[in-house]
C-alpha cells in the first residue's frame, strides 16, 4: 500500500517536531543540570579542615560564601591586576594579601580565617578567625607563632573592606582583563570560562559596588584610620545593618581576644564586648557571624549549629602561656602589688561588669557611636530573620567593661582603643605615655610587655597611631600610675603569669 505524499510529509514533520522537542528537552535538562552543578551545588569542605577544633576554627566555613563569598579565581588574581591598591599607611605594599597583615601559615593556600568552599564554583569568604587570631615573634628572625582566639593586632581590616570596593570601581575590573590573568594561572574548562566571563565577573563587580554606599564612611577624610588591629564595630553595625545616616561619631577599638568566653555571665552582670553592650555570649556569636555573612543565613539551622559550635569551643579556649622566662621572686612581689592595687577591679565580682566612664576616664568615642535606638533597630532586624537571641542591650552606654586579665601579655596595645603600646606604658601617667607609635608589628617586647612599636622595622610594617586623633585618646586608667618604679616593674612581671 502506498502512503500518499501529503500524508508522508505530515508524518515526517511530526516526527521531526517530536525529535526537535525531545532534543530541546534533553538540552534543557543538560543546561539545568550544568546550571545547578556549576552555580549552586554545594560541596563539603575537605576532611583536613575538620581534623581538629583549631583547624576548623581557622579554616571552617560558617556559610559566608553564599552571599559574601568572592569567586576563588577573582580573589586569586586581584593582587596581580591591582597591585597598587594593596596599601599600608598610604603607600603601596608588596606581598598581595599579606600586606593586609593577615595571619598566613606556611603551606596553606589561604590566610587564617579565609575559607574556601565550592557552591557551584569555588568561593572565598571569611570566618571569625580572620580577626581573632594573634601572631607574635620572639625575635625579628623568628617564625611567627599563631594563637587562635587571640586579638588580630596585625590585621588591617579597614584596608580589606576598601580594597574590594576600590578594585570593583576600577574600569580594569572587567571580563577581558580578569580572564586574561586567570588564564595565565589556571586552565578552566569551557563551561567555567563562559560562566566567569558572562556571569561571575559581572555579577561579582555589581555585588561589590552595591556595598559602596554602605562603606562610604570608611573613606571620610575627617575620620582617622583604624590602623592595624582595630575596627569600628558599632559604626559597622549602625551603617551596614541598621542603615542609619552617617554622622560625626567615630569609635575605633582594638580587635579583642575571644578565649574563655564562659566567664561572661549575664546573671552576674558580666557582659561581653567592650561596653557590655550585648546581653550574652550567644548573642555576640550570632551578631558577629551575621556581620561576616553580610545577610540572613542561607540555612538557618546550619547557621545556628555553627554558632553553637563556636560558642562551645571559645567558652573553654585557653590563652597561651607567656613564652619567655619569668623572674619568679619579682613576680611574687608583683602579686602583692596586684592584690593591693588591682584585684578590686580585675579579680573580684566587678570583673566583667561595667565601670562608669567618670571612674575610668578613658576615651569616650566608642560609647558615643552607639545608642538605645540603634540597639532596638538591630534587635528587630535579627528577629525578622527568625533568629532568637537575647540580643543587644537596649540602653545608652555609660561606661566600659572591666576586663578579665588571662593572657593579658598578648593583648597589646592596651585600653579599649589600643592607644597605649605596652603594660609598662600603661602604668605611667597619661601625659608620659607615648603620643605616637606604630601598631601591627609582631615582634614581642618582653621588657615592657607589648609589641615593639618604635624603630625602622615597626615603622615599615606597622600603621601610625597618633593619640591626638579622634577616638584614639590615651587618657584615663590612672590606676597604679603613682606607684614606685620598682613596684611597677614587679607588677608587670606578675601580669606575665596570667
């Protein structure tokens, strides 16, 4: 039987149509699979990250890669494309990210506190260790010792914030230039090359530029530089989370240590943060992690699990022992001085509680950057994310917390704003304390107990600290300044043992 030509034609068209639809469907499935695999599929970090609690603290993701992550290969080539934007005290500094004062262990691909995770493609973000890892050297030619949970006194976090924005504003931040540099250091497959060129690079630039308005206050010429080892945490919260309008308040503070956090118990009036501005450690963990994420967590359950792990780990984390010899007889004499002149605040029920500003007399800049209204707004914003915590204290701040002193030898420079370079300097009247010194050099001074803050090396590596600048005053804490020199030296010797 012969099929008429017109019927054959119709059947052929139908077969071709179905074949075309099937091919389109197959291509759509492949494209969807590739899009999910290369854009959104989340892979666990490698096992070595979790081989110890210390490694997890240093390199474990807390989820920041989702919204705040930088594509790995863009992060990799930024120092090669924009070397002039890596600066120190206004001067171009060699070494790429090392110029920011990050803690970087030998053999590691990324600095401490920089996490790498694949969510479709490898991304780099931060965790708490970026700020809360200290380093010191026992001599200029010694290798650095890294201390997790310690204050990141070498880190220039302000320059890091500005670096990303400055690079994104530069017309060289485009697919042609970045891809040319990426192709020099790695061989991406075709899909990744297309993704980087047409999606990842343009979207990354757009996202970075969206932060420009929120970080505009970091460029204000009437504000002093934070310098190494400091941030302006309350203004970060006001401008980045609460979105308050800019004002003239400026309150830089030292990046704190985060060991032995179980000592802070709200029921006893022992509050965390410099001014006791948060009810409990759990709230500090949540707010700090949200600050790193830069947005609501992608997975709230996972986020709260990470927070719980961090809190459990840091609640019992011990500070390091003093690494130099201690004169035992002098330290014993110093304990008597401490008991007579210091213990009433630093080893009593007052420890961890606020001391009124009128009593301690230190720079009030940090107190003035915060207020009850900002606390109420911040608490509401976190609550709207569906995250329950006691939160920020909804009141104006009237003083600073009296600190516990464990590991005090590694916390220099001293006072909440890091305006006094050493413990021995802190025992001098404010008028006799250094007015200008350099922050962020990691060679330790065992005589004065602090970091070397003068001399050619300190000037080359550190950032200039001028106590006449806003928020940086070194006045106050006159306690012990009238003691005889021998008692001061003995007291410093005892403080080495804590």
